[in-house]
C-alpha cells in the first residue's frame, strides 16, 4: 500500500502513516515510506529505515500470522525527538514482551547463525524501544535523537576549534 501524505499536526510536529500487508514485499514499501519522509534529514531517514526494517522483518518472520493481516506504521518528528511506531496484533507478542522484548544475541547451532544481533543494532540506533502488548493492538515504539542542524554543527566546530587535539 502507498504511504499517506505527511500531515501537519500541532506546532512543529510532523507525521506520516502507512498501512502494510504482512508480507515480505512490505519491507520495500517501508523503505519507500521512510525515504519519502521529507520532515527528516537524510541521516535521520537512514537510521529510522534501518531500525524499522529490522522490526518489520522480525514481525513478519516471528509474529506471523498477524491478526487482520496488517501492520500500521507511524513516523513523527517532535521538537526534541523522532518517533517510529508499529501497530499490529499477534498472539505471541505478549509473551515476547513479558520476557524483556529483546534478548541478548545467541548462536543458533541448528541454523548456524546468530540471533538477536538486529535488536542490538536497533537499541544502538534508537534512544529507546518500548514493547507494549495490548488486548486489541500490540505496539512497538522507537524514539530516535534528531540530528543536529547544520548551524549547530558549525557553531560547535567553531567553539572547539582552538582546543588542542588529543
């Protein structure tokens, strides 16, 4: 499905929504959605896209079948943060969330691969990740730090330009 147009909310907050089918092609739709978030900088879109694709891939691989067959996604810029939210319904999500949500990586000898490294990456890219099961809808909320604006970067460089290098 195509993303909705970005919408202006209250004050300086901008947001966009997308509803995806619970199928592998949705990862490509999510990429297009993230790339079209004009209220984010290129670096902000890249971080949001990388972490969001990992969450989406995990939902498609490990939470299927999703009730209703869909996943709603919302991205928003706030004054001091960027939010990415996933809304869906899965029978196994409450159990996953009650066990801490993102276990440490472990080696899976049966499939000869590491599991859980993607969630470590998500925790490193985001300020916070919250897993919230519900009776009607399950939710994953990710909060990202915004990139400093170019003017601030220039001011910081000028401020520290005279300090000796280590």
